[in-house]
């Protein structure tokens, strides 16, 4: 096998692995969950957990109002 053919075979193998890796990483999901600190109001509730695909832009909810006193 010539050097050029070996290099083409190597590059094809590397590129195909990269494509498989890219496709596999597209299916990654992340779970976002929330918890309230000990100073949260008694009636404060945390938002539900949610799953997002990798690369999805998320907006975090505003924190509950602090309780005075």
C-alpha cells in the first residue's frame, strides 16, 4: 500500500470516528434541578426539574423573594 493510500485510510478512519463522536454527543441531556436555601420563605416553592439537550440555551427562573425578619 502506498504512503498516500495509507494516509487517506487513516484520515477516513479519524473523520468517521469524529462523525460518530459528534452524533453521540448530540444526544446528551442535562437535568437541571433547583433547591431552596434555609432562609427561603415558608411558602416558597422550587421550580420543577427539567431535562435539556446539550447546546440548548436555558433561562433560570428568578429567585423567590427573601422573607424579612
